[in-house]
C-alpha cells in the first residue's frame, strides 16, 4: 500500500513541473495524469477493500458523480472569492451589505462541499460495509494530502524556476 501511495505521489509531483514547463498549461496533459492517478487509485482501492467488480464499478460511478459536484462547488467558491476581492480593494470603500452576503455565500458553499462527502459515503453504504467506507475515506484523505503537498512543492519550485520563453 505504501508503494502505491509513493507512486501516486510521484505522479502528482510530476504534474506541477510539467504544467510549469508547458507555457500553454496544456489541459490534456493534466487530464491524462489525473485519469492515470484515478485508475491506479481505483485499482488499489479495489484490492485493499476486497471489492468485487460490481462494487468497484458502483464506487467509480459514485466517486465521479461527487467529484463533479465538488468541482462545481470549487468554481462557485472561486467566483464568490473573486467578487469579495473586488469589494475589498485597497482605497475603495466596500459595500457592507455586499460583503456580508459574500461571506455568507462562502460559508454556504463550504458547508455544501462538506455535505458532499457525507452524501457520498451514505450512497456507498448501499454496496460497502462501514469498515470498507472508513478504509476508503482514509485512503482518499492520504491521497489528497499527497496531492496537496505535491502541488505546494510544485508551486514553490515553479516560483524559483526560471521562466522559459516560447
């Protein structure tokens, strides 16, 4: 299991430097890397949780469904944060009512984001037992921690790396 996470971590770590080297930020390269990570993670989950093919297929559908919901919520939060930045520009008086609504909107989005995890695990209860759901939750949290660490490392390295001119 540790070897798999190291491999996934390495794949994710490669994504940021590759993106930094590609001036256009080729979305196809990032999409391919994400798909490879998903496939390897799904295989590892199936093995570690002892899932049959039917359970694995159901899990893949559920995970993709909630992944899409969370990406939508992340986009919504970015839009709200952008509006908040517009209100909090230095030297410009912010509209108190607008800032209050935007703060409430951020909290609402975050709450809905957390609820997607609860709903996802609830949906999985139809084909996974509680131990399998807990194991999946732990495996995914570890993977997400590695992804975050690799992104941070890539951002730090990208800030230090010289920019290549096209």
